C-alpha cells in the first residue's frame, strides 16, 4: 500500500534503487540468472501476507521454487527495483502500478493477491472530529501519491470537504498523529492499526460511503517471464496455496504474518480479517487501473498529456492456477 513516485522525483528514486540493487547482490550468492531462482521485492504489508506464509509454511519448497525475499517499505520502491532489474517479481498496489507501467512497458501484472476495502481515516476524537466533514481545514498525514492518498481524496471529495494533506511516510505517520502534529491520518496497514492501537479510546475511524477496494498486485518483468516462466508459475501457485491458511486464520499463518510485518500478535487476526486473500485476476482490474491513472493525472502525479495504455495488455492471467480463475 504503497506510494507512487512522482516523475519529478525519479532521479532520487533511481539513486535509492542503485543502493537496493547492490544490497540484493550482496546478501548471499548472486543467482539472478538462474532460471530456478527468483528475487522478490516484497512490501512489508499484510496486503501481501501470502509471501511470509508461503515461506514459513514451506509452500515455496513444496512448489520447488527458490525465492530470495527482499523487503521494501513501499510498493513504489519495489516497483522501481523491478523496473531497474534488481528483482524478478515485485509487489505494488493498484495506484503505484498504474503509473509504473507508464514508465516501464516491460512490467506485467501476474496476479492480484488480495483486496482491501477498509481504507479509512484515523483521527483524534479529542480534536473535535467525529465525521469526515469535521476534517475541513485540518492537517491530515498521508503518503502522497499512494493508495491512501487516493482513498483520502475520494472520501473528502464525496463529502465536499477540503483538508490540508501533509506528506508523511508510513514509518512516521503514527508518531505524527500521537504527537498531535496532525489531526488525522490516511494510511494503509499495518500503520493504520498501529495508530488505532496507540490512540486507544481517543481514536475515531472514518470511511466514506463508497469504499475503495484496493488491489494488492504481484508483478514481474518481461525478462523474468521470458527466462523464468516455470519458476514464476510455481511461485504464483505457492502464493495461491497460501490463501487457504490465511482465510482459515490458521495460527501458524497468522504467526508468520505477525513476525514478518512487525505487528503485535494480538492485532494480526483483526487486521488480516479485513483482507480478502484470494489470488486471481478479476475483470474489474484493468478498468480500476485506468481509473487510478486518471486520478493521478488529475492531481499532477502523471502528466496530463500522457497517453494511458490499454491496461488489459499489461495483465498476464495465465500464471494464476486454473482453480483460482
């Protein structure tokens, strides 16, 4: 859940990717050319909880696929690593993905791992906030250009309310709210639940009438698809197999997610219950990606004159197991 990089900040992001790419090579043997070896840019977020579950429950091993998992704080960073060739597969929400494929036409969506319809504001009740209308003129911390920015803008527009959105990274957003630097936040999990837990009885949760259903995607480079097709297919099969333990709230699955995302075990069952873990690709995905891209154009994150692609053409549905289609 996860940020979308502004074109004007691309140079800074590229510098970050060079560091990340060096880290990927440094941590262990460099087997990126091995057809049976995949490097995954995993966003530390329960949106992609299948990854730690597949790892800890041995599902990658069962599918005979060797996966090096490299953690990333945001989908934007993971997608830039994918575009730069540092990883074979990456995670990204629908908002950053809609922009990423504009910058790099060699990125493909290979699966939609989960849907999350519970994006919402968290505000301080003591600040006199009990409705979205009460956010008028208030400072709201949000990772600008992210899926959280998308639903925040949508909910405010639906309520005919204007607020001051302040760019704040996921790692700092809880502190900003608790320290009263802002009156509310819009963010994705697990930061959202951490903020609610930190505020306790002072937390108020606000959601618009038209929910935003976030797609949590798995993407691959065309190079990986061309040279590691079998491994990519087995990777997606392992991810799909992890849907079951998550949906059934198996203790070992929840423990794997809790450990991987750093969320208190007492909260993890509540958080994962907000997600629909069902690996697949629905008919709504391509239109939703186009919708996110038009929003990004409307706020200047994508040039207004940028021609949008046929998003259906960047989706490769054949990797999803037949049982999940």
